[in-house]
């Protein structure tokens, strides 16, 4: 073979493929997606801030205006921005306490005080087992529970016994410190009264509640605080399984939470004395 043919047979052809960016293997879409997510985050952040209270908006703006000064003021317990109702440099107002929580605390204190009075007074020795005091969803409830011995009232009568009158006076002295309205309830069992004059458990329950009201009023509780006197007869037994039980005969003193006055239908104008 000639030299020329040998050189031609050894010629190699190399093809180079050009590389193209893009397609599903490129990274441009990631940048676009990141920009989209950032924009959406900024949008929702703006929407969140626009629905904030003026105080929170002022806090956010104050922080970005002067982060160091803001944090220094917070650590010192001072208002780092203008707060409605606060003096410059004053303390940041904390969250308002729930009104009903405050009332419940005061009623629990009244409960403990009355329980201590009952426990420490010798003449209440025979009564204390028949006094049930508890704080419920409606307010403070004090039940004076009768027994077969007629502890608080004369039998089939609305006449208050001396020890019971003293107890009601002590209760009134404590409860008149509270701003809450008071309801007095009278209850009986389902035993009919052995009377021929038409006097029934309806009259008895109402009269006993009203007799308790008179004693408490004479002890300094105003008519503005006593909202209602109610007689339920035997319609609301304490012992539902035994409607003839003596414990169903009771007078209840209910100190109503202010938020529950409408439910108790005692949101009424003040009564002139």
C-alpha cells in the first residue's frame, strides 16, 4: 500500500455534540419556584399583619425601625412603641384578666369565709352538716337543707329559727361585699301540707325564701342587690330519686355571675328603695 493510501485510511472523524441547557434537567425552574414561594409568603404575611390590632402593628413596625432599641426596651419592661392608653416609657399593659375568672375567685373566697364562720361558731354546730356551699356555672350557691327536725324554719311554717336567723345575718354580711345580684329560692318536698286553708307548698316555698330575704335585708343587704325571690314548691327536687326526701326542703341563696344575669332573667333596672 502506498503512503498516501495509508494516511487516508487512518483519518478519524470526531463528532462533538453541543450541550443545551433547559429541559427537565435544567435548574431555572427552581429559581422561578423559589421566587413564587417567596412572593406567596410575603402576600400571606401582609394579609396577616393587616388583620392585626393597632398595638401589634405598632410592635412589628417598631421592631423593624430599631431592632436593638426595641429589644432593649422590652428587656427593661418599658413600652418600646406608642401604646394606646400608655404613657411614653411606661410599662407595657398585660392582657386583661377574664371578668368571670375574677368573679369566681372572689366567690371562692366568700365560700371559704362563710365555711369558716360556720365551723368556728358553736351555735351552728347542728347546722353545718346541712349547709352546702359550692361555686357552680351560675355562681355561688348556698343551700340550707332541712331535715326531719326542721332546723332552719318551724315545721310547715316560714318562721325563721333563731340560729338560722343568725346564720343568714352572717351570710348577708359577707355577700353584701360582692357587687353581684342575689336570688333567693324556696323549695319543698312533694309531701302535701296538712292544712285545710288552702296553704300549699307553693306558698310555703315562696314565704320561706322571702323570710330569708327579710333577715338578710335587716342585716344590711340592700334591695338593689337582692334581685328576685322565687318559690318552686316541689318542682326542683335536690334528690330527684326521692322527691319526698327532707333534703328537698331548702332555701337556696344564689349569687349570680354577671355574665349569667340574662340567663337568670334578672337583667332589670335597679329597684328604688
